[in-house]
């Protein structure tokens, strides 16, 4: 596939995802501006990611900090990209990551929360972040256990992080129905935490290529979509 074909394919994929999101929001009785689509670029080079931005996606996500730095630097000339750090973040990578002012979806420990707070204070910035929750109970998944969230929220007394929601992934190879139950449980958990801690946790980052329709039905405010945007570009089995 040559460059212009790739560009066309990505534009078509983006339009199809936008349509699907709009339909799902309408079915759920929600306004289309109540959800944001983060285009996850971890499968592709910065050049290909740039095609997605040209197609109209201005929120990009990376799961590995190093890839976020590289792409954010490579795409710095394109206007108005907002980055999302969606994967495990080691504390020694916090400083450099914050340079790009991302929304951080994947705070999975109190130690990381405090490290980000400290660095954000030092840089004199406010960081928007979400707590990652292990809703599937799988060992391999990162994130707070649901029962530990309240204590973490109560233990955080800093003011450099705007902690405004929760992020989760459905378990591996779950059916749509199971994913939907897991997303519903994240929403209920959010509701309980809002009433027990008095904090507003308006963002629910949940739903990927295979389950974003279920996530939207359960109240997702951010969906993180990768492979579907690059279908036809990637070498698929
Ligand atoms: C890779 C990834 C996604 C996107 O997954 P797709 O199934 O390719 O859409 C979303 N969220 C996280 C945390 C990821 O690592």
C-alpha cells in the first residue's frame, strides 16, 4: 500500500469509527460531545500517526512512555494534539512524560500518584489523571483493586493532580456481554466513590476496538481505539 492509499484508508477508518461512536451515543440517549475518542498509535510509526491527525483525530494515546515521547516530539509541528498516557508508567519516566502535558489514564499505585504530584508541583503545572482499576481481576492486569480505590483517593492530599475519573480494560477474550458487565461495574464503582469521598470523578475511560460500543452503552466518556483505526494498514494475520 502506498502512502496515499494509507492516508485514504486511515481517513475512512476514522470516519467509520466516528459514525459508530455517534450511533452508539444516540442509542444510549447521550449527546455526541459527551465522549472523546483517543486514537491509540502504538502500532504505527509517527508518519502514520500523522495521517490519523490529518483525518481529524487530535487526541492520541500511547501505552509506552518512550513511544509517547518519540511521537510527541516527531509530531510537535502538527497543531493541537493532546496526548494520553494509557499504559504503565514507571516513576523514573514521569518527569519526561509530563513535558508533553498528557492526560494520564494509568495511575496504578499511591507511589506513582505521589511521584506525579511532586513532579507536577516542581514544574508548576496541573496534571489531569485517572486511576486505573483492575475490573477483570486478572493477575496480569495492572490497576488498583476496586477495594483499594477509596483509601487511595483519601490518602492523596496533593493539589497538582486533577484526579477526575477511572480507567479500565475488560478482561482478555471476554465476550461483549461480559465486557459490558465489567464496564457497568466500573460505572457503579465510580458512583459509589463519588458519594463516599465527595470527589467528582466524571471521566470513565473504557472501551477499545473490540468493545467500545458496550463501553459507550455503560457511560464511557473516553474510548481508546487503536487497531480499528489502522485496519488495512497493519500486517494482520
Ligand atoms: C492498545 C491499547 C488500546 C487500544 O486497543 P485496540 O484493541 O487496538 O483498540 C486501548 N487501551 C490500552 C490501555 C491499550 O494498551
